């Protein structure tokens, strides 16, 4: 009976020791246990925006990482040997870019106006049932009508101005011609009878 109690005590102590060892290597989600078979320490994972190059050394728990190249990203702590490529928003699927790709985040796409996502991943869009056409921007309409009215007013003013100029020119020509006739008649009134007759005879000869 005493021997049985002894063995039970030994087994309990062994379990407690194993539990203590496991707790001491309870690495966080930003770390990983190393070596894999007989874990002895926690080494760091690569942060977002970087990918994994080499494991931690015997002198340091820091893994060697490198930044993602342009057009690629990682958005979590990882041990990835490379960064995945960023997504692109397919216009043929009625997608448009909401936010561009960064080394710490993928491209974010959304459906164009009047469309909705077909799935949670939103890789393709479909027409919103019974959707009404988008309401035009009121401010754009107001600006458009204002410009049109301004253009019409300028055109009317220009036509009115030209009309006044034409009338003024016609009146001036008429007045000038009338003054010239009156001047000629006045000159003839003061000529002697002989000159008047001479002019008349000259006109007859010319004919």
C-alpha cells in the first residue's frame, strides 16, 4: 500500500513538472517555439510588412526578416518565406478601389454605385434589385444652369451692343450724305447766272 502511494506521488510530481515546462514555453501569437521537437525558447515572428528569412540564433530570440517589395504585403505576424501579391479591383466585375495596397495591408475593393457584393469576400458584384438610378448632384446642376444663363445673357448683351453700333453707323452715313447735298446746293445759290448757265451748257455738251 505504501509503495502504491509512492508511485502515485512520483507520477503526480512528474505531471506537474511537465505542466510547468509547457507553461514556461507558452509563446505568444507574435512568437513561435524553437526547436520544434524539443522546444526550449520562444523566437519572434516577422511583423506585418515583412517576411521570414532566418530563424533566431543561439545568441538572440529575434528572427531575421525583410520588408515586402512593392506590390506585396503581409498583414499579420508571420513566418512566411515571401509576401503575397496585392489584389487588384476588377472593373469588369463592377469593382472599384476603396484603398490602395500597402506593405501592411492588401488592396481594399468595393462595388461601384448601384451594385452590391455577391459574397462576403466581395470579389464580384451584382446589380442591386429594384435600385433607383443615382440622384445627380444638385450643386453640379445649379452650377451648370448658372453657367448657361450667364452665357445667354452675354450673348444677348453682345447682340444689343452690335445692333446699336450698326444703327449709329447708318445714322451717321445718312446725316453725312444729307449735309453734303445741302452744302452743294448752298454753293450753287451763290454762283453767277453765267456760271450756272455755263455748267448747264457743259452738261449738255457732255451728253
